């Protein structure tokens, strides 16, 4: 009878460790999925670019930003990765 208890304990421990490994892998993957979704959402909304430009009060700097935007139309798209 004690041998059966030992075997059941080994199986329960092995099952627990396997499940723990799957949970760790799941949350590791979920972290990267959420991180990339947030990054892509910020890039697509251009939220960072808009907020930075709204804070510029000097007209000379605003003109320089407009020229930079026109020049950026010629360049390939750049993303924050």
C-alpha cells in the first residue's frame, strides 16, 4: 500500500510541475503579445508624435516640424521597436 502512495505522490508532483511549466510559458507568451499590441497601437495612432507636436509653442520650431514632416514623406516608414 505504501508503494502505491509513493507512486501517486510522484505522479501528482510530476503533474504539478508540468502544469507549472505550462503556466509560466503561457504568461511569458502573454507578456510579449500584450507588449507588442500596445507598441503597435501607439505606432498606429501616432499618439506620441501628436502629443509632442502639440506641446511646441515656438512658431519657428513648428515650421521646422512641418518641413521635417514633408521630408519624411519621401523616407521609408520608421517605427519605434
